């Protein structure tokens, strides 16, 4: 009797783990911490590698790579550790959206125009979630108005938009180069044929 074929392959697991490791390294080692009145804010390359993972691997694999890599980063920082579960959800949504758009209907992340839309949608959806949570947090803490809450979050908003913009640029520059290199390997061909 034939067993049903698993939809998640060893190639998938390796690809997710590899990109999660790249996300973690980019977030951990390529960042600038800015101390602010509202707490520490980081400008980091990790967002770009999250988008890159989504462009290369597609929706669910890119989403898991981004979410796992960024969650590991948060778990190693006492300031962010308590919100690691929120990080997992945000980055999963960001990369999942980006990867789904980039790979929609067999595009496999190879169409530049679609990749631009996907990268922008993913990066700025994350920024919207992050900024929204910071503003809501200020309101809960007693900001007298929405305007005051937004003003209190100015540094967070600026850092998030810088991360999003830099992430889009980094991912769009690296994706075609890495896709070309991957396509010359058996591993890369398998990943591309199963997105």
C-alpha cells in the first residue's frame, strides 16, 4: 500500500532553517540600537532578509523563516523577549503576505514588478502593525490624545519606516542574484519547483 506523500519535505525544512539562520544573523549582528525615551529602538538588516526569504521561498516557507529567525533574536534580548510571540505573528504575516504575492499563480518570485509590490506590501504591513501597536500602547498608558500618542512614538515610527524601506531595497537587490545562484544547484531547483 502506498503511503500518502508528505507535503513538507526535508528540502523545505532545510530551506526554512537556513533562511531563519540568515534572518537571525542579520537581525542580531547588523543592527543599530537607538535608546529613546520610550525604550530601545533598533534599525536592522533583518527585515530585508525576511523579505528576501519570502521572495525566494514563497509564502509559508518564507513566513516561517522570518518568524523563527526574528523570534530567536527577540528571545535573546531581555528587552524584547516578553513580546517574542507577537514578533512571531507579525513577521509571519509580513513574509507570508510578501511571499504569497511574489509566488502567486506560479510566478515563483521571478517577476520584478510583482516582487516590488510584494516587498512593499510585506514591509509596510509589518510597519503598520508595529506602529499601530506602539500608538495603542501609548493610549493605554494614558496619552491624552491620539496626536500625543503619535508624537510619543515618533522615533518608533521613523525607525520602522527606515527598516521597511531599507528592507525592500536590500531584498530586491539580493533576490535575483541569489535566485540565479540557487537555480544552479539541485537544492535550489527543488525549492523552486515546489513553491
